[in-house]
């Protein structure tokens, strides 16, 4: 439909008049103008080309749909009242076609009734401008919708790429789990076979010790027995180390864990954790067991184990201390290394390894002669304190 010239103001436009309304990206600069009025087309072409956009023209809905099927269009300016397929039907077809539904459509119309505007949005337009068109407003709206279109396209691309990465990660995790199951089974069988041989070897050593009257041979047999004990402890360690990190971390109640531990009658536990929960590997129970075992084995005169906590700007610190003999200053930096210690040399090493799974660290800060003091640092987000209390829990 030919529109009256009164609907358009056709000023002489310069680059300075439209500065700041340039296309967002060169690849987004193709705009399809769909209008059957030569004056409207001339005005829009002047404004758009002056702003640096590439302009394509269609004088009816049918031609517009044909152009969309063969050319890349980034935005459509669509007149409502046209002969043949009107703007509403043209927009409906564009928005219902998966190949073109992503292209933003801006209606340009002299129809200002609310009913017409609502109908326009119902058929899929992004915006609705009333004639006469102001060039500056038109360019700002075009730039806004092209920017939104680019952001939506980028988001969709990133989502598809993320979905692809998630799918690949799932396939990789599944493959790793299968390999891990095979390795675990092989390790279990190997450990079982070795332990059987070690047990047989220990029996032979025991029989040889009973049958030999020679003190020197008996001494050698005792050394062989001690060596087989060390081999057994290392095999047991591989089993413990293998399961570390194989289960998802979970929220754990330290007080409940400590309540389940068996202490000698000579040692009391003073627990001051006040409903503290920590996010830890399920093997955290082994941490508690090994720290208790450390006090029993090396604390000598220890009579009390105290467990408390404090918070600072870097998170939370669990303080585990006893009133035993303490740890020499020269040993503080090496007690968490594998092989250090008088027994298997694995207890505190395992403690540090288990804690590290969920980002926790441990250090010894006690004073020799006054007892051992272990400080476990728990990172932010890995602990919860449900209730503060002044009462002291006794285990």
C-alpha cells in the first residue's frame, strides 16, 4: 500500500548525524526492507546505507520470503499494510520457519492502535515503530536488536558447545570408570595372591624358628619375619590408598565419627565441635582413627584428646591436641611423609593425603613435652556450623 508522504520526513543526512549508530559487526549489516511504497524505500535506504548497513529491497511479502531463502539477512524492517501477503502474515511465516525464526523483525506502520501492536507481537515481531519514522530512533533500535540477536546467537553457540563438551566429558568419565574397575579388580587379585604367599612365608619362618637351635639363624629368621611384616603393611597400604577419592565427598559430623571410636580407658576425649559439619572424603573416619592411634602409640603419658575449632578470614581450623609427650621440633616437617615413623610410617601420610582430596591441609604446631597439636585447615564452603553452644561434648 502506498503511504502518504506526510508519514515520512526525508532530511538530508550526513555521517555526523548518525555517528554512534554504526552496525555492531560487519557480518550483521544486512537489512531487508519490505515495503511497497517507493518513498518509504528511498528514505529507509538513505538512512541505513548512511549508517553503513547493506540494504536489500523487497516490495511485497512473497518477494521477501524468497530473498530470505537465498540470502543472509540479519534484520528485517517490515511494513504492515502491503498488497498481496500483508506484513502480519509475512512475519508469521518468518517466525514459524526454523530457518528464519531467529531474524529480528521490526514493524514500521501507520497503524497505532493497541490491537495492531499486540497482533504484531503475537505473530513474532521484536519491535513496532510508528510512522513517521525518526532516523535516530530507528538506528538506535536497529543497533539494539542486532546486539540482542548477536548475544542470543553467541549464547546458543556457547550452550551447544558446552553440551558437546559435557557429552564428551561423560564419555571420557565412563571410559575411565571402566578402566578403573578393571585396574581395581587386577590390583585386588594381585594383592590377594601376594598376601597368600606372604602368609605361607611367615608360617615357614615360624616353623624354622621353632626347629633351629642356632641363635644366629634364629636372629636371621627374626629379621626375615620383620621384613615380611613390612611387606604386608605396604600391601595393606596399597589397598587403602587405592580407594582414596573413589567416592564422592559428603557432609560429615565429626562428633558422631569420634563417638564411634574406641579409646583406651586411660584416655578421655573432650570434643568441642558444637554441631560442626565438614565436607570431606568418606575416608575422613580414617583420619580420626589415625590421629587417635598416633596419641596411643606415641603420646605415652597422654590422658586427654581435645578437639575444637576456630574460624578466621581464610576459613576454619580444627585443632586436635593431646597432653602427651609431643613431637620434636626436628620432626614436624617430615612426620607427614611416607615411611616416616617407628611403625609402618603410613599413618600421618594417609591423614594428609585424605584431607587433601577436599582441599584441607594439616600441620603440627605443638610444643615438645606439652603434647601434640595438629591443626587441620578447612577451606571456605567446606564446613557448616548449625548451632553455637557453650556446652562441651564428652565422648
